[in-house]
C-alpha cells in the first residue's frame, strides 16, 4: 500500500511539473491564433475567443469601441453592415471561439522562411557532424589511450567551461575577421570541428564504462587506436552520441547571436534572425511572431520524440563512472 501511495504521489507530481513546463508552449500556441486586439487584452484566454453580436439573424464579429452610458458602441468587422458602428446593450454581446490561422500564412510571407530554413539546416547538420566527430575522438583519447599528462589536460579542458561566451566573443570575431571568414558560415561551423568541453566530458565518462578487455583484444589483433575507435567504441556509444547530436542540433537551431555577428547578407540569414525581424522597434506583430515560433519549435519536439528512448538512455549512462 505504501509503495502504491508513493507511486501515485510521484505520478501526480510529474503531471503537475509537466503542466507547469508545458504552459509557456500552450501560451505560445494560443497567442499565435489570436488577433492583434485579442493579444493586447490584459486577460489570458487559452482558447482564443472573439466578441460577437446577433445581427439580422446571424453572428457577426465586432470590435468594442467605447461605452455610452449603459450601452456599448461596437464596430462590425465581419458580417452584415460591415464597417458600421452600432450602439447595443452589453448583455447582447457574447464570446465564441475564434482561431486566427492567417497569422501562420502571414508569418511565412513576412520573411523568406524556406530560404532561411535551408540556411539553418545546413548549419545544423554541419555542427552536429563536427561536434559528434571531434568530441568522440577527443573523449576516446582522454578515456581509452594512456599517455602522460592526460589527466592534467582533461582538467585544463574542464576549466575552459568556466569562461563565459562574452569573454571570448571579441577575440574570436577578430580572429575570424583576420581569416576572412566574416559573412560566411565558417565561424558558425568550424568551431564545432574543434570540440566542445561539455560533450567531451560526457563522452569520456561514458567511454570509461566500456570494458577495457574489448579494446585490449582489438590491440592484440593488430588494430590501431583509430580503428578501435571506429569499430569498437562508436558502435557501443550510440546512446551517448545521440545526446550530443540532439543538444548540438538544438544549440545550432536556436543560435541567434552567432548569425547576428558573422552574417551580413540577407540571403545567408537563419530562422532565428528572420524571427527577430518580426519584432519592430516601436511595435511587434505578436500573432505572426508566435506563429513562427511554434513552427520553429515543432522540429525540435519531433526530434526529441523520435530519439527519446536513445536520448534518455544516453543521459543516464553519461555520468555513470568518474
């Protein structure tokens, strides 16, 4: 009975936390289906609703204009007498569900979505390949190949994680400028082929759980370290590599500062830059912005669900052995 009660309490807690973390996404979807007037209201409606009035036997969409004594002045937006103003009793007004799907079509037309999608996917694929390759090689050298100074170099590498990105931003920009890489995707892609301290640390922890006898047997058979890495270690580390791939893809997909710093031409911009363009200096089209945010979020949700089992397994195995 006690175990059953603990499971129920745990289940309820998970549902509450899931609802808490899902609420911002639901708000995002709800806002993407609202008109500009609905977004500007102080009250929050999870299901977008429009005010209507019964006129000539049909429901018409209206916009409240002002109060006149006990009555309400409205403007007819859709239906009979469109564009006219009427004075009605507030009790005759009601709310009905109204989904503004035009925010999605308008969002696709607000900026070159598919061109920016292509640019973003190219960068993401190259970043995933570079990060997976470089980090797995570095982690193999730190975990499976004995050499003098290995532990010292590992701790130095971990120390680089303490440096915030703002510290290295200007030196990196000057370096890439000297190489002539500005206004190309090279500053966004090449660093991925140089490794990532966090991913190297995670893969190193996983590689240390692989039995050393497997690698020793391969060495006795004459296999080089590169062949052992490719034929023994990589096939056993699919779960850990899936975590690296998912995290690096999400990082490249959501990256805004990198493309903003290094890309100058409109035809090279990514989706993050295109989404920011919908936010003006004096006003913002929140409906279209949230619609495009939902579109940008869907691939990440799909990727997570497709790799969920492998992803969770890799997270659990990544820190088993220190």
